[in-house]
C-alpha cells in the first residue's frame, strides 16, 4: 500500500471543476512532483489532499486511512503538512515565532530539536531568528515557509511552488535543501511550474493538464520526453 493514494478526485470551486478525476500515488520515502502550466490543477490537488478544498467525489487515503472528509488540523496531526504557494509567512512575527506556529499542534518534547534541524537545513534562518518575517526577502521567506511546515514533523511534506518569485541563486539553494530533506527520510509531494528543478529533485512525476493527469512516468524519462521538453523544459 502506498503512503498516499489519490483516487479519481473531482474538486470544484463553486460550479467550476478544477480537478476532473485526478489519481496518483506517493510511496514512502519518495519525492514525487506535479508539473503543468498555470491552471492545470496542481495547487488544487495539494489543497484537496490537505483538506483545504475537499474533493466533491473520489477518495484520498493516507497510510490506509481515508482522509477525504477529514478537517485540515486533523490531517496535520496525522502527518501531512504544507508549505503553501506564496509562502504565507506571518509577517509581523519573527522567524522563531513562525517556526513555533508550525509546531502549534504538537505537545511533545522534541520541538527544540526540530528547530535546530531547521536551522541546520537553512542556516540563514538562524542568522535571522529574531527578525520579522515580513522584512525578509522572498527566498528567505520561502525557506521559512518550508521550515515552518517541517516543524509539524510531517511524514508527508507538500510543497507548493517553492521557486515562485525567487532569485535563481536562492532557488538552487532551496532545491538542494529539498533534496536533503527527502534524503533525511521525509516523503515529499512537490508542485512546481519550473519543471527543470522539479524533475531534477524527484523520482517520479505527473504532468497535469486542465484538471487531469496527461502523463506519468519516472522523472528521468520525462526529462527526455520530446513533448515534455517542448512544453515545459524549453526544449
């Protein structure tokens, strides 16, 4: 059984169908990516999994438990956390306060150790521990958004457009860290419009088009696929 199984979900915004039968799986330990153009349904897929925009039909199963109608806070407790599109840091809170918010639902004694883990992954956050998040660059805020999601100690980490609006040199640093997070044992489902970065860091990928899965394969195979190169890789 896969860690995550998404089976034929249809998700709507009002009467508009955003997802039209998405199915995918994520195995424990994998990094899987969803690529596609704007409006393809990538972010909506993550929102459906995390309970923010539940599907109208279909099923989402996490570690054998159906979570299709589970509230978002309960989904975090089960082990899924998300770094959202646009980062959504709390601008008037410090870096450390944002990280503490990521651990809001936890009652264990491992929080301090996880703060140190985040600082090890993103040393720049330690340098700015007392700085207000709203005064940092977009790349630094993206590091903080990922670090905040890690503070929930997720089994499955959902990353939504981590390269959006960030200087190229910081994008490379962030993607190096995403690869390291995966090597450390955290399973990742990644949404990314920059297919070059996404396919380089993931093992498998799904190509989404207008709310459906158009193609799925290993990331290595998709990087050499002529249609994918033409549409998403600048080939």
